[in-house]
């Protein structure tokens, strides 16, 4: 026996697809009924009949909404798109285009770069992260994202000191350098050929697992869920990003690119303000102005915050005053780096900002990962000075 809501052989369709089709058919019927009542109400002059029809139409509104909600619960992508369009002021088409770019193509996010962190915003995305097929509830994802963001905000030091652009999406593969290089072979006589130069993005990924028992405990309201593996992954990937920016993977980080000779840090933390002042003087001689920032490796940072100069003045306060900018705890940094924060000197371009993805599960554990893609380049080598420890 055939049914209009099926366009494929019903016996070949799984049960959940048949249910989905029935709900779609019901939604269509409710929408048609709402339209019919709207036409009848427009021409009905009898008050009693008008009131009855209006009451009947309100029931159809309710039924339509119930059908829609049931369908949205069965389709994470549809739900995400609907959340970006429904109940919002402004241009409907613009909202639709914005949420489509974010939900399907992985773009969007916090334009400031202040830890937009892709899907750490808690939205379920049907893209390569495969979050929608993980055995994790919406509340579970919110907890995981919150835990990751809390750990990353502290440890992501480099992006607090450089210019952040993006995120531009997972498919974004290279940064335009605005330059070309000659191609020796020409396809035709009298035709010069040049190839555009680009800087490929790198991808960082840190895998971790979470116990399904712990996830269930969190869903029941436990406040002491064991996220130790996630915390460790967050520390690892944040450290890797800091190293990539400050020191580079292939000698292309800030310290390697700096045109200034490195300054040796004193063994006495009280002398750090003097060492930093020397670095600022080197940059100012090259016409590089402030404000300035200071990235301190963990050992240096601990020494600074525990030290006071003669007279009881905190070394940290003295450094902040000299720099007119932040002093940042920077895991992965060797020694310290002083750099200008005037803008335009150090360019971090994010493809996909840090996001949690799903890779698989068994009866005991869910396998997840933290992932990002980015490029980094130094536009002004004279705008930073490395401070080294012996």
C-alpha cells in the first residue's frame, strides 16, 4: 500500500526515516490548514463563526509548532539553522546566510579572535567535526566545551599579543602573501608566467578520551566529572600554538625572525625591568612604538610574580608600567619575548578556530579531539626582541 509521504519504497526505509516523513507530512497538512483558515477569516463577517475559526486556527498553530519541534529534535543541522533564523529582528535572508555559513561551512565566530573557538560555542555542527553523531547530549557538549574553553583561555598566550584574523573556516587553506614568483617554463612565446605565493595553514590536533560513565554522571548532575584527559589535551595544544607563534616550527616564529640580537636575562628577577627596558630601547631606535607586551615562560613568570624590588615594589607592577601593556604567562615559551602591540607586525590568521570534534566511541569511552588550523607570519622583524635564559 502506497503513501504520499514516501518517495522511496517504504520497506527499504529505516523506521526513523519513515517517522520523519510522517512528521513532515503532518507539518505540511497543518500549514495548509493554517492557510485555509487565514483565507476564511479574511472574508467571514459573522462574529460567532469568525471566533470559532480563529480558535480552530490557533489549534493548528499549536499542532504545527509541535510537529516542527519534533522534526528539529531529529535533525541537528535543521535545528541549528532554525535557531539562527527564527525569532530574530532584522533581515531574514541575511540571518539565513550567516547561519548557513557558520553551521555548514564552519565559518563565522568571534571576529575579535578573543577565543571564539569555533564549536566551543556549544553549537552542534554537521561538518567534519561530526559532533552531531557522537553519543553526547546537548548538555554534555556544553559541559565539554565550557571545560575546554576555561583551560584554553588561560594558556593561549600568543594570540593575546598578536593580530588575530578569522576564523575563516576549515576549508580555508592558505594565506595570501601578495607576492609572486617566476615560473621558468612558459606555455607560449612572449608570455611571462608568475605563480602567486601563499602561506599554507598548519593543522594542530590533540586527541583525548572521556569515560561514558563520567558523561552519564554529568548528565545526572554530577559537578566533579573527570575531564582530566581534556584538560591535558587543552594544555598540549595551547602550548603548541604558543611555540608556533613565538619560536616557530621551521624557524619562522617571532624570536627566529627578530632582527635584534637576543638579550640575556639576569638570574636576578629584580633585574628583569632593566632587561626589558633594553629591549624597548632597541625597538624604539628602529622606529617601533608601543604599547608593548611581554610573554614570559612559566619559570620566568613564577619568578616575576614572587619577586619584589628594593623598597617592596612588585617586579610585575614595574614591568607593566614600563611596557604600558600586559605581562602574559606563556607555556612553551623559552625565556621571554618583548613585542610591540601597535598592530600590523605579527599576523595570526585562523582557518578553523579551536574546536572539539568526535572521532569514535566504544562501550566505555568516547574518543574526541581538539583541533585548529592557522598560519602565522612576522611582518615587522624589528618589532620584537627575544630575552634568553642561561
